[in-house]
């Protein structure tokens, strides 16, 4: 009797869900479309697509051979797009958000840089005016500029005429410096050796001259997952995040439908039937769980067929995370029904709470972008565990052990929500 009634309740909810074709299509289409869009946006950052280059406007107020070499060297990097502009236009571009960084090379830069290369003193100042909404890109530009400046200035010091002039001036100043005798003689030998090297290089053809200082290493970059032979698929995280978000929205509608049924008197009539209240709530939870699993199945089937999103890790772990999250979503819908009073007022608050859960859970952007304190706080958010669990089983390629913690935490949230629902659920509309 109990099992037959439970099956009937679940069948009724499934029929109601699939009866509204427009709602069913949106339940599947919305997460697929938005996940595809986010996956496409982040594809460039993973190195699979055309990554957008950081626009850098350069204002060359020095107009020397050294400054032109610095600009050319900076523009060789594939991560930046260098454009020479007048000062007013460059600053206006940054203010309008058209350019990320404006680099100003002041007049006298070449002379000052070569003069202070060995002897120190007042060094010339390069200015970086940047768009504050792109502060992360500023660090990259700063590092590339440092590498280019060291290479160009050191090459000029050891092989160029400006370097010879600067070395002669440094040796003249050394005679009147206050350095101790031993330090002065050591520095003098260093400068004389550098001048001799410069003189020999100037006698060589330009193509045969030795370059300046450079980084003492080459850099090999490799994206690492448990299946290192499989490249990172940016669509995997997007489908995890959008799947979590829209299934939570489905949970909201499941809870709101209970409030509508309670206001219409349907729940009161069901209570008159020989069915326990726990069975009625359990039937609604089971039907919401099945609908969640169906949506996840369709979403990931589309991701697999169109964007080649694979379960690189444990298939059992993937199914476990999906089931645990679906149970949590179902209990979340019941929690909404137990705490809400009217469908209209509850829907707005529930949507707001869901958006907060999705935002803090790393569904929109990966949680590693968050500040450190927010990353720790997000560990108390169930959506963080759902997204991390799905990521671990798909593109990270981790084993079943990596799914145990997300499954446990999600089931813990599901149980907590269910207990609160049983304690607070109101079967009749309060006056």
C-alpha cells in the first residue's frame, strides 16, 4: 500500500513536470545555452582557443634607439598587443576601458637607464597607468616589461654606444667617489672590463654582437590533470556550474508548487487520505530527485556529444555526486516550502538565496579566483562541493576517493534540510 501510493505520487509529479512542454524545454535548454557561452569564454584562458591579447598603449617621450628597442621587445610577447599612441589619447583609452595599460617612457630614459645600470643613483621612472578593473593583467604587463627592459638596457650597456658613454662617465665619477680603496679598485676593474668588452663588440658586425642579459632559464608550460594526455576542456566546468544553478531553480519551483497546493487546499485533501505526512513529503522529494537526475543526464549528454566533455575520473563517483546533489536539491525545495508563507513572497527570496549559493559556490567562475577568506567561507556552501565534485570526476580525472567528500557533505546538507522541513512544515494556510 505504501509503495503503491509512493509510486503514484511520484508518477503524478513527473506527469505534471513533463506536461508543460515549454517549461521542460527551458529546464534543459537554459543550462545548456549558458554553459556553452561560459565555456566558450574561458576556452581562450585554457590555451585551446584564440586568447585575447592584453592591449598596451605605449607613449614614447624618449624617442631614442633604446626606447624603440624596448617597445619592440615588449611587443614580441604573444600575450600583449602594443600600440604607440600620444599621451592624451593613451590615457583617454584607459579611462574609457578601451586599453588595459598605458606605458609612458619619459624623455631621458635611455641616458638615465644606462647611467645608473652600474652606479645606481636616480633612476628614470617608467609609468604604468591602468584600468583598475584589470588589475590582474597589470602584474603580467609589469613582469613582461621588467624582462624586456633588462634585456634591452643590458645589451646597450655591453654592445652599444650609449653603454660606452655611460661606462666612461661612471669611471670618471669613480675617481671622486667615497668608496673604500678595495671596493673602488674592484668596481674599477669591473667597469674597465665592461668597457673593453663593449669596444670589442663594436668592432663586430651588428648581426654577430652578443646580446644583453636575459632570463637564465626557458619555461615549459603544461596544463596538468590526472589524465595528463587529455587537454583541459573549459566546457566541463561551465556545464557543472550551470547544471547546478538551474537544477536549484527547479528545486525552487518544486517548493513553490507545494505552497500553491497548500493554499488551494490540495494538501489538506491529501492528508485526509490514508497516507502519512512523511510519505507525502517523501514522494515529492523523490520526484524532485528524479527530475534533477534527468536534467543532469540530458545536460551532460549534450556536453559529451557537442563539446566532448568526458567523465575522465570515476563513473561511479560521478553518479554518486549527481545523486547526492539531486537529493540535496529536493530537500532544498522542501525547505523552501516549510519556511515560506506565500508563493509570491517566497519565490523572490528563494531565487535570491539560490543566486548567492551559486555565486559563492564557484558555479559562475572557478572558486580559486576568490579572495582567500572567501574560498574558506565557500566550503560551507553546498554548491561549492557539488561543483568541485563534478569537476573532479570530469576534467580533473580523479578517482572515486575524490568524490567521497562531496557526496558526504551534500548528503549531510540534504539530511539537515529534511529534518528542518519535518519540524517546521505547515500543512494548512495560517490565518
